[in-house]
């Protein structure tokens, strides 16, 4: 939040950085929560000011009400009395409150419409490109990374040894480097550092590590999308966040391998990237239409293009021969109950909503896509305190994982 | 850090709308305006209308529905309702690619035709004009195309919208920066003057446009619009359901003079709506022609 004068300090204020006396002597370390007696001491030694953390308590009543109204607007597509929606709302409120206390200004409605859509050109006119033709156009044009298929091969080969897997993965240096960073991140929380792929295979498991490698090599395919089409950084942040939540939620269930959920979360909106490549104008229009009408992006896509990003991910993942279970999670993340075995897509579904909820405080523009009551119930978990704990873990992990990728 | 927000804060701030009340409200909206509201938007409507209920001192939606249908002030309330259910997003030169294609092909064709027959006259209808940016943009395009010749022409741009408030705003002709987010600087400099309230449109550009409140769901009103050479209806039918789309597009067809054109928004199409128009493809847009 910044510098406060000594007379503005109150018990409970938390220091943002180490507090030193005029002679450079350390008085209190960063993160110390000041008590009355600390403040007395500061007066005595003649400290004039302190660098303190944002405190939502500093906000005026009016600002608090503005924040409430602002955040509430993102929850107009979910049942207000449904416990998980309510929990997500409260989480979003707290996050937005502290963002505002730290100086973030609530966006104005006029920020909704970007002005730079005008130069974009779609490859298909409305009514002339079906999801299949769009995907075909993409897959005929660009070939998928070779490493992807080699990983897929070992992944499907039950008899593949750990060494062989390690060897295949290690042939792609940048992929291997990402994997090493990832397994050393809090996503895994291994106590000791892991410095080789073979060690990673041993610790994480052969299947899990190859799934991870498969997902990362799929992501690589999109690295050349021009930034003016879509802000790739926030796209991947959304994806990774969803992956983190999906993995945590999967951990509450018996017998699910959490790695798969991280990857499914990571790729859950992959259809959107194809839409951006092939229908940039319509995709941007869909984003604006969603904001202008306070509807979820997926609904706006349907209004603007007659289909949505999961209609596109379906033929796309099929043409990549992506592992079926993973594809199903991705293709059904907006309609889990339409899948015969809904548990897995339901996890991505909930994770995606929670992701949208935490993004509100980061300037996210889209209302929550909507939580299917039945999908939630299949998980058989209680929203409180699980969702909050998940958000705490996410905060510890997100920057480090983002770093592993970019 | 503790939370500022009470841990028991609720998500619903508004009066609850029962399922059957929502259906009644949305059927009412549809019947009056043709605007179709998906059931998924129930909570959004609940929240939007709650404010209105408060203002009126009504404590539930059943009373509001009665008010809408039977109160002495129901006509006024309908106006307010229209403001609440429409999205008025627009800007000058929105979809420049389309406008360029329109100017270079459709408009050019019409102007040439009229010159040939010696009838220097053009009627354009902007249906769903919101706060006026679209019809004024069309007037600007005509100024750009006809230049010195313009005074010899008799041009009318009939601009209509459901929202009274929008029509009023349009008539003042003064705009804030937001209206120019898709507008080339030279156009803005040429046709607008700085004004204490914002940017004021050039009076000559303004004089071609006639504004009028009108409901596209009112077939009799539509019949009174002068026959047009060109109809613009962009980003409006996207809010209608299929049967309303068909109805409105049918009215445009009837209104158009033989050889006239209908222009739709970037993401709108007559695919599945009408086979009577002939789609004419130009890079940047499809123009729908009434052959004659
Ligand atoms: C998104 S704006 C489009 C403005 C402009 N045509 C453009 O493309 O920038 C949609 C407009 O349609 C109007 N509208 C919706 N239903 C209507 C109806 N039944 N009759 C007349 N206008 C209507 C709304 O009031 C709103 O101003
Ligand atoms: Fe999605
Ligand atoms: Fe998503």
C-alpha cells in the first residue's frame, strides 16, 4: 500500500518491508504484524514512517459498496442461493477488496469495448464455417509437433520403461526444462530439488510425467499466435489457474490422478485459440458481446457464431488423437452433465468457475459461466473451507508455475 | 488481513423473482419488443429490475407485473422497461471494413443508378440506431462520396430506435470520447467540433438524419416508413428470436425499393432467416439485395 506516517499506524497493520531505524539497524522484519507496544517502541526511537501492506480496513464505506456492486455483477449467471456460488462470491469480494486497497481502480464500463477489432479479418463468414471445417483448415495447414506423437506413443505403450520415457522427453530440451521447473514448483511440493528428467519420472510417475509432457507440447503449438489477436499471457494464466484448481479438486476424490486434471485445466479452453486464429473478428466480437450484455463468453460465442469453443475443441483434439479421457474433460467442461460419466468434466467445470471468480480482482471481464448444481453435487464436497483453501494454494503456486511456462 | 465484508454477506441483494414471474416478465418483454431473454439470464433480470421495484415502492415481481399491465402509468413504465432491456452499444464508423465495402460498392451502385435516371434522391433507413452514431456515420459517408454535389441531392436518413432516451441523445448530436473508439482521427476532425459537453456533429451532417422513436415489433409503424434504397439494421436482430427476426426482415423487404439493399451487423446473417434476398459478397461484408 505504501508509506504511512507513524501517527497513522494502528495495531494490526502489517509491514511490507523490513523496518530500519535511522542508523540502519533492523527493528522489525517484513510481514510483522504491529502491536501497540511495537508502535510505542517506534515512537521512542523516533521512526517517522513505515512501509506497510494494504489494509482493506482503510477503504471507505462507499468504496466497499462499490466493490460489492462491482463483484456482484459477475455472479448474475449463477444461483445466488447456491452455497458454492456464495463462497466464490465472498472469496472474490475479499480479493477485490485487497486489490483496491493496494491501489487497483475498479474498471469503468467504458473499458469494456476494445477499439482495435477493426483490422481483423475472419477466414469464414457466418454460416459458412462449421467447427469441423474450421478445424480442418487449421490441421491441414500446420503440422503438430513431432515430439507430441513420440510422447503419445510411449504414453500408450504399457510396457515402456521409465528410462525410455525419460529419454524421449529429454530429446526436446525446452520441454524438458519446463518439466523440471514444473516438478520443482509448489504444484508438486517435493521437499528436495529434482534436477533430471529420470529423477522426475521416478518421483512423479511415468504416466503422469508423460501426460504432463504431452500437454506442454500441445501448448507449444500455439506459441506463435500474434499478441494483438489475444492476450496470450492472460489466456495461459486463466488456463494454468484452472489447472491448479482442477488438480486440487481432483485431490478430494478417491482414485483420480491429479496430473491429468492439471493438463485438462491447462487445455480446457484450447478451442478458443483456434477460434482466434480462424475467426478473429467474430471472436473479439463475442468477447465484447459478452461484456456488453453481462453474459458468459461461451454464451456470447453461441450468439455470435452459432457454436462455441468446446464445439471446436472436439474435432481438434480428435485430430490430434489426444487421450480420450482428457478430451472429454475439455469438451464437456461447460456441460458436464451431458457426458455419461460426468465426474471428471465436472471437476474442470467447477475449477473454471472458481478461476473466473479469482480473476475478477485481476481485471477479469467475464461473468462466471455458471455452476451446474448436479455437477457440483457429484463432487460430494463442502464449499467451505475447501474453496478458500484452494485459492490460498493457488496464490502460492501461480507465479512460480507461470514462470515455468513463460 | 481480516475481511471487510461480513462473512454472512449474501449474494442476492434483490427481490427474488419466482420462476413463473420470470416467465411472465420475459413473455411480456418479448410480446412488446421482440427481444428474447433466455431463462439463464433470470438472475441478471432479477437484479436489474429490483432497482426499479425499489423506486416504485413495490415489494415483489407479481406487483410489478400488475403495474406493467394495468397501472395508469403503464405506458410510461413500458418506456422505462425498454431502456432496461436494451443494449445500446455503438460507435462512429463501427466496422470500418464493412462501411468501406458498402461505400465502394452498394452506395456507389445506388448513386450511379440515381444519377442515370436523373432522380437525385436517396432514402436510407437506420433501424435500431441507438444514440445516433450509425445514421450520422452514414451521413458522413454520403458527404464523403457526393462532396460538392450533395446539395443537389434529396437525402433522408430515417433513424429509429426503441429507446426514447437514445433518440433524445441522438438528436442533441453531442458525443463523448467513447463514441469515437472506432473512428479515424481525420473523420473526427473534419465532422466534429469541440463543445463544452463533448464533440458536436457538423450541422450539415446532422440535417440529413431524421430521428424517431419506433418499435420494430410494430408492423403498422414500420409500414409508415418511406420506401428505402438502403436499410441498415446492425447488431439489433441478434437480440430477437427466429420468428421475430423473420418478421422484421420481412418488413425490411417490403419497405425496400426494387434493387435495394439490406445491411446487417458483422455477425448477423440471413442464413436460415430469409431466402428472398440475394446475398452479394464483398470483401468485408455481405449485402442483401432485393432483386427487382
Ligand atoms: C447494440 S445497438 C446497435 C446500434 C447500431 N445499429 C450499431 O450497430 O452500432 C441495438 C439497438 O437496437 C435497439 N432495439 C432493440 N430492439 C428494438 C426494437 N424492437 N425496435 C427498435 N429498436 C430496437 C436497441 O434499443 C439498441 O439501441
Ligand atoms: Fe470454457
Ligand atoms: Fe475457461
